[in-house]
């Protein structure tokens, strides 16, 4: 009996320590920051998570979380907002490594030492100039300071200087940046390469690069200073609260802002905003026009789930199907999983399956069941997403895309090798190509020109309610799979 009790105690202790180690390992996955000399985690509030649960997960009192996030006292938690959570560990000062001369142009990475200042402090920038010709100058920004203009025009170079700004969350103050931040660096490289390509005997470009992180404080500091007075155009911004602040500034100063990654910005009252991504409504309308053009050879089937689980893009598509008077049948998700959905399908036409989610990980479990129906003699095609194309989906698809078909990029790759001194090593999707195309589109807008076809995009701007501008070039892509 005594042996059994000891064994039980040992097992419980082992489970306790294993649980603690798992929790500690999970906490290591959160990015670290430093606020007023205190080490903190950066945590994005998840859906349906309260302050009590956050305190339990991080093993800190709720009062400590409120101390670092005083806005919680007045309005409580907001889904998606960024919180600072104390780690309880002292800040360790690392010995800086000897700097190396980089060939790839990136913003200077300086560890953050203090909280974000309300008023920008000018610093001496590290200037990155392209090779072999010093025509495009990239000014870099450290985590918490805005770069002052310390460059004077070359006395032997009488070309006018066109100043542009790039504002993206580079996470430059973090020791371990996320994959998304690395994509921002690739986007930056492509944008810089575009300016190098655009330079000529009559114009010189200067690019100011700002790490906006996720906070509106940096953007507010820029708008409240004279830092951007000479800027002719802005490429970037990701978070809505930053866009809203900069949109007001851009209206006052009549400076265009091209948004590369947003798809739901209110453009109606901001004439200087340009949104590259298509909206759910644009995509749904384009898809419905394609279905109507099939002259009745396509039968639409909507997979029904709980209303709260339907993606916004699918809700919009369903509304547009009704607006275009396109009939569709429905089937329950449980019937699809049980392979008992013949009643909803049409054996004489192609069945266009509209899944409940636009995320591949949610749709992946359903695809094998659809493949069984395909093998049973039904013709199946699914409404997919552009992002799904890197997956091995053994079913025909139809999806919308704002990207152009494959074009030859040999000249671009040679230009990359000349400018950066190395071959391109990025994988699909190519964020550098997007940065290249959108920077050229911004310069075209500044010069009063239409955006030309790019390496990755074909942009066609259309004005929204006499306000901002939306890329209206949405194309339909169909794929054929032979099992």
C-alpha cells in the first residue's frame, strides 16, 4: 500500500512538472518587449478570452496586466488588441555583436530600450545606397525613433529629389521576428528595387522607411511632427487604427497612400487612399458573373453550417448569388462528412461546392469526402482561394485573383542580382514582387499616370463614391485536375 501511494505521488508530481514545463515552453513562443526597463510579453487578445483567463495563462495577477495596460480600466478588453504582460524576469543586457556590412538593404535593427516616446527623437541614420549607382537612398528607422533628414543634395547632382515613405510593421526591436515581419522585409526590398529601376537622368528618389509596429503611437508621432512634410507618397500601413490616423493627415496634405494588404478600408471619404486588395463584394460579384456565364451548366451547392461559423466572404457570396438570381441547393455539413449528399447534387451538371470557410485548414477535412463523390461519378468543382494553390488539392477549383498570370521575370532577376549582389532565394508567394509592382504604381499615381501591368499584378484603379481608389482588376481562375 505504501509503495502504491509513493507511486501515485510520484506520478502526480511528474504530471505537475510536465504541465509547468509545457506552459513555460508555450510562453516562450510569445514575442518579448521592454517597457521602461521591464521585460514583458506582447500578447494579442484572442476571441472569447477574458482578463481572468489571460492572468491564469501567464501566471500573473490581473492588477499587473492593468498596470501595464491602463486603457483596460475604462473600456475592458477588445478582441485583437495588443497587451503587454509582465514576465517577472529582470532585463538581461546582451553584449552587442560586431556589425557586418549587409548587401541586402534592410531597416537598421536596434534593440528597444525604452517605451515608445510621444515626441520623435531624431537620430543619425545608417544610409543604405544601391550599387553600383547611388541613385536611390533608403533611410532606415530604429524601433522607437524617427529618422531626421540629414542628407543634403549632392552638389554635382542637380536632379530633383522625390521623397517617398514606406510604413510597415518590421518588428525591428524584437530579437525573434515573426514570419510576417520577414515578408515585410521582402516587400521592402522589392519596393527599393523599383525605385532603383525607375531612376533616370531627370529624377532622384529617396525612400524613408518606418517601422510602425502595431501601435498608433508611432503614426501619431509622425503626423504631429513635420517629419513627412516633404514626402510625396506613402506605401504601406497595415492596421486600421494606423490607416485612419494617416488618412486624415493625407487629406490635409494631399499625399496619396497605397495600402498593400487591406481589403475592408472605408474609401468613400478619403480621396487619397488607394487599396490594392479586392473586397469580398468585388470577388463575389466576379464569381457570380462567371457562374451566370456558364449558361446553366453549373449547379451551385452551399454547405450549411452554423451561421456564426460562416466566413464573411462566403456570406457575401451567398448574398450575391441571390442578388444575381442564381439558384443553389444546400446540404448539411454532417451529411457531407457521412457521404450521404446525393440528394443535393446534380448528376447531369458540374456541381460547384461552396464550403463554409475560406481557410484551407478548415476545408481540408472536407476535401477527401468531395473526392469520393467525384470518384462516384459526380462532377465536382470547389470554390477555392488563391492562397490554397500551394496545397495539393485533387479537385478542380474556381477562385478569384488580383494577381496576373505567370509572366517572364528574367530581367527582374538580373536586376535583383545586380542591385543586391546575390540571387533571389525567396519562396512563393513573392512579397518582393508585390513591393516592386506597388511602388511603381504609387510613383505612377504621383506622376498622374495610370498603373501599368506589373510582374505580379495588373492594377486597374476605380474611384469609390468620389472618394478613394480601389483596384478593380479581379480575374477568375479555373483549375482542372485529372485524378
